[in-house]
């Protein structure tokens, strides 16, 4: 399955997946806080589930590295 084959998530679905609010995702996108690679489809914002999973994995790795470095 490629990114083109997978269904895209709305901001609300992505926020639920990440256990964050829609507002938080909007701020992250606006400030480029994290690269969730949002996709603009017309006036709508969509997110790839694959990118969200990669983001979560990266966050877990960074947390693990910080804990083992201390």
C-alpha cells in the first residue's frame, strides 16, 4: 500500500488518533512545531496515518534516548 492508496484523516480524526485537540494540531501546523506533513485538499487539511505513526515512533525514540542518556 502506498500513501496514495491509504485513506487520509481529517484534522479531527488525526487529533483523536494522537490524543490531542484539533487546535493543537492547527498550531503545530501553523508554527511548524512538528512536521506532520499535512495535505491540503481544497480548503480541507488531511493527514496521512503513516506519517502520524512515524511521528509517534519518533517521539517515543526521542523520549527513550533522553531517559537512557540521563
